[in-house]
C-alpha cells in the first residue's frame, strides 16, 4: 500500500493552502508530517482521504486516483481526523459497532480493536466518561475496525497530558509497524519518537523530506554565538568553511558548517581579531529540531 501526491495545489477562495506538493510514501513507512499551524497538513490529509476533491494535481492510494474512487479508497484507510470527532453519548462498544456496520466488517473486530488499543478497562463506559487519552484510543480503534493498511492520523496527540502522550505515541508506533502511516504534528519530538521519515511543510509548500537516520548522520554543525556588539553577516560568511550565517537575535548569530571538525576556535580568533567579546558560544549538530527551526523561522 502506498501513498502518492503529485503537484497538489489547493485554494480556499483566494487562500493558497497547498502549493505544488509532491511526495511518495512506500509501504511500511511511518512518516511525520510536520509543520506549524496553517502549513497545509490537514488539507493534504483531507485530500488523501477523499474528503476534499476540488484540488489540482494527482493524489493516489496504491496507484488508484483518489478523486474518482473516494469510497473505495476510504475502505482502505484508517483516518483519525483532527479533534477526533466522537459521539460522546455513545458507549465505547456501541460506537465501535457503529463503525463496524459502516465498513460492513465482522463484529469480532470490536473486541480485536479494543485489545489492540488497550481499551479493555474502559470499554464498558460511555465516551463522555473517558479521559482525553482514552478518547484518543477510541478514535484510533474506530479508525482500525476495517483493518486498513494505511493510517492517516491528524494531530493524534494534541491536548494529551505527558503520560497519555507517551502511551499514544507508543501505541501508534506499534500499530504502524505493519502499515503505511502518515501522521501530522507540530511537535518535532513526536516525529523523533514515532517516525522513520519526516516531511516538513511551511506555508503550503513542502520544504524538507528526510529519513531520520540520514539526519542523524548529517555532518552539518551549527555554532550559536553571541557577541557584545553587532557583526556584519558578510564578515561572518567570509570565515573559513562557513556555509551561511544568520542573525537570530540581538548580537546573536548562527553559523552553519559542513564539517565535523570543531570550528569554535576559529570564532574565538575572529572575535579577538575584530575586538569583539564572546558572550555565548555553543556548538550543535544538525538535528530535526534545527532543521525545523531553520526552515520555519526565516519566513
Ligand atoms: P494545518 O493543518 O497545517 O494547520 P490547514 O490545512 O488546516 O493547515 O490550513 C492551511 C491553510 O488553509 C490555512 O491558512 C488555513 O487558514 C486555510 N484553510 C484551511 N481550511 C480552510 C477552509 N475550510 N476555508 C478556508 N481556509 C481554510
């Protein structure tokens, strides 16, 4: 089962929510769809699940165009929409039965998904009696009744407390092992905890697409330096092996190097030669956090 988006553009009236977005997700990956609010993540997920059909470009699930086949595509996808809409007055089992009926699958699936999502202890309750964490499990259980091979989860951990968060992440990771999963979030740590690939969106555009293991091996180092006075960016960019320099605060700069050699001594020499004092000097490696900040702060 694969997900494919090719040159997807979507307007809401004059607002461009997606701008020529393309990616392919092969079977078995758990992909984090990361980006600040308004980046276009939910819109893309609604397109991939067949709930939005007026867009430009080609979106396919397992090589089938979603536009003409929304109903059959929805049978292959487990979708947890943003804010997890549930019928709060229903009992857990009643709600799952409702979903089993929609998908016309075996009633045996009710107990199977209860077990899969560790809902057992709460399964006799009404949904409005459940904690937010357990409600999220009910949403996941409902998304899983028809045993879909593809999971599309829109901000599945929003609003959970730290313990619930860890439990749900763990659950998604274990369920996702045998599926193709796209999970949206604005939390970088979530991607690091669950995913093996990250796609970063910003202002409707895809701005990064990386395997997490590649990021871990990235040689790029970033030096964060704070001087006692301002420095011309051009002067910093002339330093040995600097790829780029960015001003990130008052007298504060980030310098990007593509080398594993510790470059801090060069900064010391530069400060000394320029009559500057260094107030802070930190070295860090390129990580998902840096990549995300680098991409989303500058715009
Ligand atoms: P995200 O999920 O990353 O927060 P969305 O896909 O919800 O982003 O939104 C992308 C952009 O599209 C935002 O600017 C948002 O305001 C706009 N948008 C989303 N849904 C609608 C809608 N139904 N009508 C008008 N504009 C919308």
